[in-house]
């Protein structure tokens, strides 16, 4: 196998690796965003629980103020009862006191319900905070692993691109041009490594049957397995007819 052919096979392997690396690198922002979204969801749950607890406390404080105002009215009505001169005025004040006391009992029931809700809310808040802490730890680990993998991929990509340039400079421009043209037509290098291997073996068998071929002048695109993938032995005659006359010894 001549050096250009080896270089083209290596170039194809590099292109496959570059394609895989770029696919992973392109997925990095989306995965990172998903981790952020996971953390935001846990943070939102904590914020909701905290807001609920704050609202509960504010409502209870307001109701306690209403009780204080009602008790103040009752105390005032009782003072007025000591100064009334008629039974009618006394009964009217008594009615106001009973009405205020009923209002206080109703408010106390509401406060009791709020206190029970507050206990449940505290449990929900503790659970949300624990879940957030757990998610933060998981996200930090996953993000660190993701960033390390992305860093390795970027480094590997840089190395492959450098090696690709070196191969471009060492192989015949005509071969590179043919390789690139076929690769662009296919949209990729090799879709199935198993088919690629079978194609290489078929090509090797046919190449052995051409003892007069002058190595580098053998069909320029024959060594590119993206073509050999679809090659069939029965088309050997047609395949070699595509070679320029100068590819074979007289």
C-alpha cells in the first residue's frame, strides 16, 4: 500500500473523529443549560415554599392585630357599661361585647388553621431545601465532569485538525481534491465501519491482481474507503477502466 493511500485512510479516520468530537462539543451548551434548568427548578420550589411561609406568617400577624383591636373594643364597652343609666343602653353594650367576642373566636379559628398550615409549610420548605442541596451537589459533579470532557474534546479536536493539515500538506493536491469532493457528496466519511472494512478487503484483493500498477498512480480515489464501501468485485473491469492510461505500466 503506497504512502498516499495510507495517508488518505488516516485522513478518513481523522475526519470521523473530528465529526464525532464536534457533535459532542455542539451538545455541550444544551446539556449545560439542562443542568441550569434542573437547578432553577429546585430553587423555584424553595422560593415558593419560603413565600408561602412568609404569607402565612403575615396573615396570622394581621389576624392577631384584629383580635387586639376587638379586645380593646370589649374593654371600652365594659367601661361604658359602668356609666349607663338605662337597661336599654346596658343591653346594647352587652350585645356589642358578645358580637366582638364572636368575632374574636372566629379569628382564633382562622389563626389555628394557619398555624397547622404553617407546620405543613415548614415541612415542605425543609424538603425543598434538602432537595435543592442534593441537586446542587449532583449538578456540580455533573458539570465538572461535563466541563472536563468538553476540555478533552476541544484538545483532541485541536490535535486532529493539526494532524489533518499536516496530511493535507504531504498528500498530492489532486488526491486531496478528489477525497474532499467525494466526502462532501456523501456528507460524511463512512457511515458503517464494518462496511468500510469489507470495502478495504475487496480493494486489497483487486489490487493484488494488478501487479503492473505503479503504486501512487493507481486510481487516485481507490484508497478512499468511502468509495470502496459501495464497490462490488464484479465491477472491477469498469472500475479500472476509469483509471488514466498513465496509471499502468506499458
